[in-house]
C-alpha cells in the first residue's frame, strides 16, 4: 500500500501536468516563454509548476504567493519525507548503525 501511495505522490502531479499541457497548451505557452522550462519544472518541482500555471496567467499577486509556497512545501516534502523513520514501519528490513 505504501508503494502505491509513493507512486501516486511521485508520478501523479507529473502525469497531471502532461495531461493539462496537452489539453490546454495556450495556457502553458502564456505562462512559460520556452518549452524547456515546463519540462524541467515538471520533472523537479511538479506541484509548484501546476500551481504556477494555475495562477500565472492572471498575474501572481497577493494570496497567490501563499498557494505557491504551499506547493513548494509539498515538493520538498515529497522528496525528503520518510527515509529516516523507516525502522518504525512493521516488516521493513533495515540495518541498525553500529
């Protein structure tokens, strides 16, 4: 079950971004000036990219910065969470440091 959740967390926003890019390319062209930026940002910071594309065409101001910060926090959490507490998961093989 944990592996399915990790697949959704890691691949879900990237897949959603690609589908959104195919469905509404004008919005992505309006947000990014070159095609390399959405590809790179979808690979490394997908939640922030999705949020930026949703708020940028109207201009980023006011409360939009809060949503971008939350999305960036989600990106950092998806990369950094879980490794240290692996010994708390039942049945997970690990080696204790001696």
